[in-house]
């Protein structure tokens, strides 16, 4: 197991501050970045019960101020398998609705 920071002879961490790193931009998050967030996403089993473990995501204040944090969180969650990405397949009800809308539009054009 790797340790972060300075460790004394007893194996205890002696650093007062360990900087975090943004998972999306891979930049260090300074201590004065008050817009930065840290989100813990809990892991669940097949029945939807919390398993006691979680995955932590850190997002810098810069990304949040640019309005890119929601995209970054989705991208990271898709990459780690927490959520599924978009599929190109559309639901049947949506295909049916779009076909009806095309017919209505075509009928209006003919008149």
C-alpha cells in the first residue's frame, strides 16, 4: 500500500495538509480553492443495498466556475462503470412518436 505525505517512524501521517487532485483535469486543488467539491458515491450490490464502500471524486473550483463539472462527473462515472453511457438505440415508444410527428408534418406541408 502506498502512503501519501510524510510518515514518521511509528507509521503515522505527520503532514498537516495533503493536497487533493482534481479527477477531471488532473490538477492539484490548492487549499484556498473554496469552490472545489469532493463527492463520495456509494457502491451498491445487485439488490440495490449499500455495500459499505464508496468511490470518491474531487472536482476543482475552476471546472465548477466554467460550468463543466456536471459533464466531468458524468464522464468519470461512465469511465469507472458507475453509470451506463448513451446507447444509439432508441426506445420503441420514442420511434413511434417521431414517426407520427413526421407524418403530421408531411400532411401539413401538402396542404
